[in-house]
């Protein structure tokens, strides 16, 4: 069990390093997603309103169609419900609200439990919260679920590399990146 | 003490005729007694005032404390998982309407207010209620949901397409105190005006004016009752009724009446009329449901009508008011006609007082009572699942927090899965008892259903009567698991040098462990089969082969893996562990099998997602907890073997045996316990069948527990396992473990890590591998 209230004690350096590492993965994966994920249409947005008045966790507006680096295509979650939640979780992650992202991603996993992409993001959200144990296990889970889907497997391994790096295991991180960084093109 | 003469004039007057000595003595004594009496009276009065003040102070403290305490003492509310709606979801129009009915939505043409739905060709229109979820607030809104076949096609709000909409979660229980009082607390603005005004009109006309008691009220009640010849009205004010309700006692004494009166006056002096009326609405006793006392109109509306109070029409508000006078006498479930008559009289009062129009009165009078079918069919109530929630929360929240802090607890329960599981248990046990001519009710069963990937508990059945808060067999009954344990031995073998094709000895054996009795296990059919491949030994659940394999691997190794997978060491340290002589609860078994079903991750079954305080601020989030315990390839391989158990072995009688499901049956000694553990892509289910007195049932895992699983899977719809086919999947002969093809032998296809070690079946035209040829040459 973890508290939803984020720990303010994580050292700035670790945070910055995590952020950079995560941004790399965000770019890699959301970049992929943007080529294939059908993003919510303006006005067709979600009925759930962030309960900012209650918890102070207001989500910023989703900005789609921003220029992103080219990356291999990763198939999005199969159903629209999980897609929508993934898009919202990405927004929360970008806004440094990993606790909100975990709630949204777990909700998405309940809809599509075997979608590796959701577990990759969960790993990232846990890492952002400073929980590298959960981040590690969620990345392992993503690798297991990715199976033979090459791009998802690559993304999952690279997320594991991020976890290793955050744990100070630079050697392991480098080894994974050497192996999967190139193949991700 | 005699006083001196007051003046000289009196002395001179009295000196002429001296008063008799006797009279003077009498007068003095009289005066003294009088003065003494006066003093005593004064003292008594003084003490009386002091004691009286003290008593009043006590009454004041007592009533104020109770009033304030009850006002803020709110049992935690527990919610199920809300149903998510999105395009492409596997859901039929009928299933959605079922869910809406479960949530208390009413079928209506008028969708102007939340809580109604209207079937249309190919779909349904509905007016969703607003709800504060753990991550967001969803305002009430009107949507249209369309279906094509058994899939949800799209969701529209006006003419906008919606990607994702949640229904509200069902309330599945609350943590009410041991004295049983359960309630849903309403704030004054949540109280419908008709209820507030109606209560005054029926129960206490002078409420707005009186100071806690009403002489005219008493007189009017007496008159009405005299005229009608029955106790139609009481003389107590709402305030007096509230006080009486706080200190539940049937004692009818003057002293109690006076105390109530004093407390009522104190309440009126201390609190506003609005506070008192709201407290009354939240407090008044409205019925009894087993150990649970239904207090207040908020819970009353849920209990009797399965709806929020603000959605009740006048007829149902009047029905609730009618219950106050005697929740037992006017019990709508037991005495519907009597309650209906009183409800109609109350509706007449509403009309006479101008609270409702003629038209609404006419409409309301024509309505049936409208209570839910039975006391338990309304607001869902799942005591077995709640046990799990309670156990999980006890680590973090005190019992007092749960009973009084108004916490909102979001859980993993899926009411539809729960209803399926409960129904499967009840119906199957009944059928088995009838077929085998067993005494009705002699069998018991329990099940746990979890999500294979997250370990979240979707349903938990503690016994055949789901609504009864009794012994929870899913959590607390630990019974020997029999052959259900065998996949653990196979896992340990696959993690060593063994393959599915490896041969084990299915032959009689006697083991005498150090410090133990000699032990001679037997196969269920009493036969032995000699050398058999591991896959066949598992599929047919051969005991002797399992013991042989276990001995080869080592008890310590197998039990070490057990501890890795469930987090504790087994109790039985003897080889009989290999045959499942280890008592476990269905919940513990769900944890063990979760490792397999998830593809190699330990996911402790959990039921709580998050806890929020009364204001909606998150207190704790309980995220997924996964830990890799088995290598992915090994887990995939084991699951392939468990699929063969269903296709070829003890699970083959299941109608889903050939549809990509995995599982294992288990039977304990003398058929006392019948087990089945099975999973598909999305659900893991553990089923136990047995008797509470632990007598033999005559059932095997196949003829008992598997049948319940079949019924559950039928209702939920199977979701075939989609594990990636291993590159090393190879056809081997089922009887011999030799590499073969379907053309030349009866084969099963399974992952083999080292194909070069396989021996080919002669006559199948399979070339011997280079490695095998080498081994043949060097004789290894």
C-alpha cells in the first residue's frame, strides 16, 4: 500500500534523472501511439471531470498532434476505453502527477489486463513516484505480456533499463539499451 | 433557642398576667420544630436544586453527546467496481439493463431526472446519476447506449460520441458497529422537501413552533385515536421520538417519560429545528435485516426501494413514513396490504395539507407499494466479500475508524461475477443433492474468482447462502487440497532438468520418512501404469507417479517453491504433501494458482482499491502488487500442460475442455473435499465442495467442484488462453513421451526446452537429432 500523497523527499537529482529517462520513453511510446492511436476528438472528451475541488489533482488539457520524434509503431490498446485512459494517464505523467496516472492506468488494466503498453506506463508511473521495486516488477510484467510483439517488447525492456538506471545499476541499464536501443531504430 | 422579649411594652403587658409555664414550653417547642422544619426544607430544597441541576447537567451532557456523536458517526460505505462502458465491450443490451436494475434504475418514459432508463430499438437511453469516484466526479448526464449483437456499439451524449462512461458502483455493504446500527447520513440539503414536510404533517404538526413537547399535539392525538378507535397518531413530538430512538428501551415508566421530556427540551434549546429534523431523518429505526438494523431514510430508501432517497416518488416517501410507526407491524415485506393502507392515509394527509397536488395524489394512490422483491434483493449485500475487505483494511484502519469516519472504500468486486458465482454454487449443489439423493443442504461450497493478471478478487462466495453472514469457507475453511497441489511438483520438475516427455514411475511404493510412519499411497482407481510421461501423469492425476516425481525433485525443493509462491511454509513436512495432504483455504489456493494464471507472477488476492475520507480526499491507494516468481517460459509451459489436463485428463468432461482453458481437479482422502482450480485468459477460479462436518461426500474434483466451475464459466463466457505458442512446441506421444506426429500416434503438443533430447517414435519418419545420435554412440 502506498500513500497517494507524493513524497516530497526524493532528491532533485534523482527526480531530474528519472524525468529525463521517462521523457525518452514517453517520446518513444507516445510518439508511436500518436501515429496509430485514435485520440479523443475535441468535444468528444471524457465525461469524468477531474475532482480538482476535492483533491487538488487537476489534469491539464490534453494536447495532441504535437510534433514528436519518429519511432516504431506500437499498436495501441485494442479497445477505446483503455485507449482513452492511456491518453489521460500520459497527460498526468507529463504533468508530473504519477499518482493520478497510476489510478487511470490501473483502471485501464481492468479493462484490458494483458496490454503490455499499460504495464509499461504503470512501471513508469511507479518510478516517478520513487517506487523502484514496483516499477521493476511492472516492467517485468510488461516484458512477459509483450511476448512476441517486437516493438512492445523493446519498449518494455527499455523501461526496465530506466528502472535499473534509477536504481543506480548503470551497467544493467546500458546492457539493455545496447541490445534494444538499436533495434528500436 | 429562646429569644429575649422583643420590647418593654410587651413585657409590661405580659407582666400583669403571667403565661402558664406549660404553654410557654409548648410554644417554644412548637416554634423550634417549625424553625427546624423550615431549615430542613431549605436544606432539602438546596440539595434538591443542586442534585436537580446536576441531573439536568447530566441529561444535557448525555443527550448533547449522543446527538453530536450520532450526527458524525457514519459507517464506512463500501463500493463494488463500477461497470465501464466503451465501444466494442462484450455486453448485451439485456445485460446492461440488468445492471441498471441492480443499481436501482427504473424503467420510465420520463428521463428528466437521474436514475431512469428507457429501452429503445437496439439500445437504451438513460439518465446517469452523478457520482464522486476515487479519481473524478461524474455529473449526472443523459446518454444513449447502442448495441450490435453481443457488443456495445457506441455511446452518445446528445449527438457526441463518448469514448468511455462509467456507471455508478453498487454499494455492497458498510461497516456498521457491533450493535448493528447501519445508516447513510444525509445533509439537510439532501433531504427531499416532501419528506421533511410530510413527516411534520404526519408525526408532529407543531414541530416548527414547539419547544420539544406539545400539549395540543397530545390532545389532538388522543382525539384522533378516540375517534378512529385505533392508535393512529402518537402524542410524541419528532424531538421526543428522536430522544426515544437514541436510548432504545421499551420501558414504560413515568420516570423515563420525564427524562425524555427533559432531554427533548434540552435538545430544542441547544440545536436548531433543521438540525433536529435532519438528525431524526438519519436516526429513526426503519427495519431489521438479520443483524443489521436499518436506520434513517437514506438507508431505508436503499433497503426498501434500492434507490437514493432523492429519487423516491411521493408514494414511496409516504411508504417510508408509514413504517416509522411500527417497523415490524408495518413491515412492507411481511404486511404489504397493511402498509399500503397506511401509506394511502399518509398520501391523503399530504393532499389535505397541500403538499402534493390532486393529480400527484391520484397517481401516487394508484401506485403499488414498489418495494424490492425481498429484503436482500435491494441494495446488494455481500458479507463474505466484506470479510476480505475488513481483513485487508484492518492493517491500516481501526474498527472504530471504519464504523464512524464515513470512509468511502472502493473495492474490486464485480457484482455480475458475484451473482454468477453465487448462483452456480447454489444451483449446482442443489442439483447434485437431488441426483445423488443426498439430504438437502448437506453439501457446502465456496469459490474465489480473481483477475488473472492483477490478482483482484472479482467474486467471493463463502457458502451456499450468499446473503447470510455466516462461516466464510472461502477464507476460513482450510481443507486438504488433494491433487490440486500437483502442478507445483511439475513446476519444480520443469525448473530442474525434466521435460513434459520425461518418464516417471507409476508403481506401488512405500515410504518411511525419518520419525514417521510407513506410507503407501495408491492411485484413485487402485491401478498402476508403470513408466508414464509427466504430462500423462499430471493429466490423469496419477498419485504414484506424482510421489515418484516429487521424491526425485526433493520435498525441500518443492516446498521451497510453495513458500515462494504463497509466502508461507507448508505445515505438512512429509511426502504426503505431494498428494495434497496440506490444508489450504480457497483464498490461499487462489494465491498459489495466481502465479500460474498470471504467467509467472505472484499477485496476492486483494479486494481494496482505494480508501477516501468523507470529503473525498484519498487516504490510501492499494495498487497492483505483482512479483515475478516463475520464468515466463516455464509458466507458459506449465499452463500448456494444464490445458492438456482439461483437454485429455480429469477435466475433459467440462464443456469448455477444448476451448483453451487450464485447470486441475483435486480430491482429498475418502472424497471429503472436492476441488477445482481453473483459469482462462481473464479469470482464475478456485472451487471447493465438501461438508461442514467433514464427512465424505462421494464427490471427486470432477464430479463436484468442476461442475460448479462449468456453470460459472457458462455464465461469464470463457476467454480462451492466448499465450504465445512457444518456438519449442513439439508433438509427443501421450502414452510414451516419444517425439511423434499426429499421423502416427496419439500426440499432445507441448513446449520442450531441449528438443534434441527427445527420442523419436519409430515408424513416424522423424529423423533422430544429432544430439540423440551422439548420446546413442556414447551411451548417455
